[in-house]
C-alpha cells in the first residue's frame, strides 16, 4: 500500500480476525495467501461493517448463541455500525420518535453496534497493527514526568499517531538532538485512552486521567501536549500560554483556536511524529521553574484475552477453563468492568477507589480500561499484591 510506516505486528491475530470477517486466508490451491493481501481484505471487510446495507454486524457471531438469540428476539441486533447511529439521530430529531421504549430499543441497538461492531473492530485492528498486549511493568501519576528530559504528553483516543511518536522518540538522531538542547533524553507520558494504548503495548507511563490534563501542564515541565480527539479541555490553550508548553492538535476533525495544528497523515506518519518531537525539544531550553509531584505507583497492565488464555493454559493448551472453574466454585464471585470517566463534582477518583476496593474485598475480578483503569493504577490496585491486600 501507500503507507509504509505501519505493518502487521501480529499475523496470528490477523488470521483470527480474517475468520470473523469471512476473509479467505488460503488461495485456490490451499496455500497461505500473502499477509499483506489478507490484511488488505480484512481492512476492506472492516470498513464495510460501517455502512453495509444488508445483513448484520459480523462480530455478533462472537457472542454466545444464547445471547445472540436474545438480541434477535428483542429486534436489537445491529445491522451496520454507522446505520444504527444515523437512525438513532434521526429518531430523536424534532417531531419524530416519541415513544420512550421504542427510542430505548434503538439506543440499545446503537450501543451494540458501537461496542460489538466499532470498538471490537478497533481493538482487533490495533492489535494487528501494533501488537496484541501482554503484561509490562510501568508507573502512573504525575511523578512520571522528568526534571531533566523533554516531556511529551500524548492525550486522546487514537493510537495511530501516538504509536509513531513512541517509535520516533527512540530514534538515535532524535535523542542526540534532545541532548544538543541540554536534555538527557525524551520522556513520554499519556493521558486518557491514548495513554492506555501506549501503556499496554509499549510500557509508556501514565501521567494521569481526564481531570489531570491541566495539572500536567501546571507542573511547568511539559514541553508539548499532543492531542487528537475527545476529552480535550477547552481551557488547555490559555493555560499552556502561561508556560512554555505547546498544545498541538493533530486530527482533521479537531482544531482548537490558539493551538498549533499539525495535521496527521498516515502516509507521512513517522515524519510527522519526528516533526512534533523536534518542536517539543526546541522548547526545552525555555522551561522555567517546575513542580513535579514525587508521586507514582507501579502497575502491570497488558492482560489481553489472548494473554490470559496463554497464562492459564500455555501455548498449546490455552484455555479459560481455570478461570471458569474458579467462578463456578465460588472462589471468584464474578467479573466486572470498571471503565468510566472522572466526575468533577466529587473528589478526584473517589468513586473508582470505593467501588474497586469493595469488588476486591468481595473476591470479584475487575477488568479495567479508560480513565477508570488509570484511577486504579494510581491507587496501586493494578499489581498482583493488591489482590492479596484487599481480597
């Protein structure tokens, strides 16, 4: 293809996803097709899931048969990802659907399309491009910022740029350029969901979650905050102007008045990432007084379902059976997801701390992502020792 900076990092995941999307992995003679050809067809099939006019979202087949039947009986099985979003917007426009239960039916259909369609596809494709996560050691909280390195914070929800920034930050030429400006290196840190992406695949530490994006700039130690989409505070520009920090927008969907806009193009991914890092390095000599809290917590993220399968059964006998047995015998009383976002109306992370503590006390396995995961990481919950301490 025309994009040379990306490749297939996990061919095994590619073959698995090809099966879900009905993409042939062998040619007419029964030989394995070239990986890039399969990747192309998987990409086209994935794109078709958003706007197709017949059938239903293919990933629904990955749910248990009993659950699929419930969705079909209720008439809420999504037909295509974008189709359900557009229909819900139409129904709730002025003068249209005025039956609460009927609106709720479409709300559920839209949610299933977004979750089992868009989000699951996004996760699969990220694993194929950037690698399926496995456990890594890292740290969380504002203390991960460095006094003597160039600090770059990636913030948002799209991993295509942040993964390139990670790659560019390890380039020897870039590191030498940082040293020429008086820095000892480059420190990357993440905020919000982009943080989780680079954390679980590359071990990039977490600076914080949603309500900490302004606090990161207030340390005076951040040379650049690179944002893409969603959860970006309106007040970041005037705040950054009080320091040497440059706020850089990168998405064609998002521009912020007063911020520097460097539009990201996949065809020049690494080149653009290096340009952004060089701009940050140039700001290092302008750094003034800093106040970096000496607070950080260790964590071990990266528990993809593929890794859990391997951890419980090995390479040849991977299985979730030990987990299922523990649940059926009552040693683990259930599994919950803690995701969510911060709420400025209550003490920061307070609800996450309370809820997760109670789950652990009651022998419930907690699966986390989003800002909820970052909250737990800062509390020290995301280590093996936490289970022994609270359970």
